[in-house]
């Protein structure tokens, strides 16, 4: 067994290893693991970040007088350990293999000492006082909503953090765009003299000394977002998004992406001239300081890969990534040798994922985890003097904001050292970092956004809609999920008072009533078939498996209906039907289960098979006969019978970016939100044969899902707006 100096309980990620009892737990639940694999884990945890040789493992676990096929036994033990941890030998999050040498535990490890947790893996003094309530997040819900919430405005991840003493570094505003025209990205030139930035109107260059700003001429339809500067200071690395194509027959000037088009990366001269294409099917993230390499991303959300190529687009190769992976910013080390990146990892069947800052050597694919924390944002930069700048999200009541921190990293070893320092202490989310060549000037975007509940009256057959009127007046994230049975009030979730709670508000009421409060955050809320009981999905402040709860809509005590890993969306049909359905995300399938909202009794209805099945959004018809599903950003709607799960498919012609889908009250059509990278989102009404009626668009706001009242006379929807401008700090 491991040495006596190891702590009795070691924590890493969502796992906890009790060395004395030989038990492995995840979020408090025991994970089955045989004795020898656990002994291997204990030995690796004793020396996190260090190589434990195969000979050492043999000497401690299989003494010389033990007759065993050592190679086979050790390989089998490592495989069982990885299976228990959900780890991957090719892209290790916990146990890394060093060919012909041994193994290394690469994730941060914490051990409780006198009731407090002490970091034993990463030596940097990284702030670590986030509570479980603040750090817990519903990844399946993020997958279903995050791109809708933030399309065209930026990407952020909801989490929370307590801070060290206030930073005194002054922040200087660089742009002054109005709230309805956010800056989409900005990058500072190597010499710090010019800021290139883009908004909805085009690409611009601003002189830092004089403030003079002029546009950079681009061909018609060329929608560019700056990513970085090449070292010559005269060329920009930009992403070009697909050109919109006008939809014929629409009574609104709506656009949709042409099928099959992907983002591409280009080089643009700030002095004008034709852009030069570097590569198709690539989203650029950063150019190396020496200008010889470009890091870029391929793949759809939650299935992304990091690639590198020479500056001319040749010699391209994959570095890492695959199913379940998503990446924030990517930063090159000062000597242009290794990459740092923000890595979001989602594994189907888990109710939460992991977020980490990692350093990878593209030449060897060796990966070191610098920091693992669900409060990490997607911002990242690497300064010339060897500091990684990253972001951490704020605690309530400013849970929508984040601030910047700096930590020194040895690029030769990929290991952090020294003390982490907070650089900013202000409101709003910090994204889009860019740094001058001398490391004295850091620019970033301050981004803020909110989703609000709106109510609109609809016409017969859902063929028209009156202008939506705002229902929720408080700031924050407000999302509608149901109407009361009398058609008078909307039930919605909101984080206005910190944790996400459930509120009820009549359409003629000024202030909502709290329905479900407390310290446990809530993700989804629906009503049972007769509208007498509120069902909601909650996660306890101490972590653990999500719970599907029930509470009388008139008030009373809450009770647990279901508690299982992977629970996602759930819906109930309307009375006289008694059907309620919940989906469960499995590693290679999305499982649909009929459940009793009183006693939790379950019966499987069917499955959507495939490793990407968790990307499906779905809705249960009002009469309970059919489940309609649509893959994220796809162009097809599938209809599944709740009797035998037989399936038919309808293709939505001309619209290839379905985001959300909800049945209309009469069960004869759907409310569908769709979008393109270059235009506002649009709310569509689609009938059972795929005929489309564009109903609502907004040039300044993103439009989310629409929930119909039982009588079909109103819908509750959400719209999100955003504001973003470029800022800078010096002397950090």
C-alpha cells in the first residue's frame, strides 16, 4: 500500500479516494473499483504530478515472491482504473501514460488537513474557496441552452468565485459602442499602437494615441472577426463567417446560413487589399508570437478538436480533442513552443463536467493540468514574461461577471509556480484577451448580457404574433418553462437573488411571486398533467446526483420523485393524458423514460442511439402521443411514438440551424428558434409536414424558446441582449 505520508482522503475533480477504507466516491456516491486498481490510484495520488515507474508499482503491489503475469496485471489494473474514472488514455484527464516508463497523475489533488482542503498537485497559490453551491452546474442544461443564450454575443459559463483583496490596477475604456451594437472581438497590435475590433457594422482600426478610428475595407458579405496580429504589425488573422442567403417567400427580411458552409480563417492587411484565405473549415484561435504557427479549432460545440498549422495553412495536424470536448481561448507560450488552452469536458451521462486550464506540447502531445476549477471562464493569454492570464467567475449577486487573474507557468515543464494574483475587480464578464509584444498592455472585452421573459399574444393557428411585452423586470438570467392551468401566469426560473429559483407571475402583474426558493439551484421547472403540482430539477448545495422534485403549486413541502445520474429535460402532457417523460443522457444514447410524478415509477419508452445523442432537444406533444426531437443546429425534426417509439423524420427545408423546439398548444405545429452566425435569431412556426412560417425576428436581441399557454392564446419566450466594449490595463 502507499506510504504513510499520504492523507487518508484525497480529492480530485468530482472524485474522492478514501485511502484507509479503499473506497472511491464520485459526488458522494461509491464507485465500484477492485482492490489492485485502487492501490494503483493510491500510489499515484501519493506523488501527484510525478512519474511513478512500472518497476515501482511492481515492487509495491506485486512483490518478487508473487507469481503473476505482471505486465498483463498492471495493464488490466490501469484499464479498470481509467474506466472507473471515465478517463481516456489518448486524452488523459487523470492518469497519463509515459511510454516504457510508467504513469503520472495529472489532475490537481486536494487533501483535507484540520478540516480544510490543501492543494497537493499544483503548487501555485490559486484561490480555492469556492463553495459547492456556487460551483455546481448543470451541463446537460448548458448543452441545450448556452449557444442560444449567447449566439452572436460571446460565450460564457455560469459559475461563481470569492475573491482576494481588491486589485488597484486602473481599467481604461477603449471603445464606446452602444448596448445594441456590442464589440464582438478586439486585438491589440504587437507594438500596442493600434486596436483592431469588429462589431455588427464591420471591421475597424483605432489609433491608441489619438483615438482616431477608421474602417478596414472588406469585400461585400465578408463578415470578419479579428483573432490576432501577425508579428509584422500590418496583417490580421481573422475568422470569416458564412455569408447569409436571403430566404424566398418570407415576409420578414430573414437570413439563413447556406447549408454546408463553415467558418474559415484569413489574413487581412490593415492597409487594404483582398483578403488572403488560409484555410477552410477552421476557426482560428491564436497566432504564435514568432508568426510561424496558427492554432485553430475544428468541430461543432462539445465535439471540438485543437489543430495547429503553419502560418500559410500547410503542415496542419490535430493536437487533441474529440467527443465531449469544447475549448475556450488558446494561447501560445512566449517562445512559440507549447499551447495553453481552456478545456471544457462533458461526458454523456454525467450531470456536471470539468473545466481546466491545460498546457500541451504539440510535438509530444504531453499535457499538464495547470488549474481545474468550474469557475474558470474561457479567457486566456500568455504574457512574454511567462504568466498565464485567465478568468474566474464571480459569486452571487454578480454571478454573471468575471475577473482576471495571473499565474506564472514554466513553459519548459508546463508547471505553475509562485502565487496567483488578481488583476481586475470590476463588474461584467472579461473575455477576448489580447496582449502587446512587450507585455505591458492587456486588452479585453467587458461583456454583459441578460435574458428576459416576454409574453406575446398569438393568432389562430399560431400564424401571427403581436409584439412581445416584457414580463420580467429584474436583471439576470430569466427563462420561462410553463404556464399555470388557468392561462394567467408564467412560471420561470431566475437567478435574480443568487441561486436559481422558480417564480410565478401573472401577465398583468408587476412583481413575481417566489414559488421555490432555498439554497439549492434549480434548472428546469414544469407542471404535472393537471397543473396542480410543480416538478423541478434541482442539485443540492453539497453536490451529488440531480433530483427531480415535486411540490404543490399552491404551496407545501417538496418531495423527491427521482434521483439519477444524467437526468435532463422532462415534460408532462396535458390532462386527460397522465404521461410524464424524462430524458437520461447515457454515454452512447439518449434514453426516454415514462415516470410517475407521484411515486417515481419508471418505464423506458425508447432511445436515440449514438455518441452525439445528448445534443438532441425534444418536446412532448400536449396529448402525450408523440415526442418531437431535433439535433442541435440540424435541419430535421424526428417524431417518436410514445407507444412503440416508431420514428418518422421531416426535413426543414432552407433552415439548418434548429436550436430549440416546443409543441404549439394545439399539437399541430412547433415553435422553433433558429439562428445564423451573421444575423439575428428568429422564431419560426413549423407544422407537422415541415412548412415554415417566420413569426418574429429582432436585430438587436437573441430569441429563445417559446412556451404556449394551454389555450394557445399566448406564448412566453425569452430574449437576451448584450453589451460589450474593449478595455485595457497597464502595469499589471
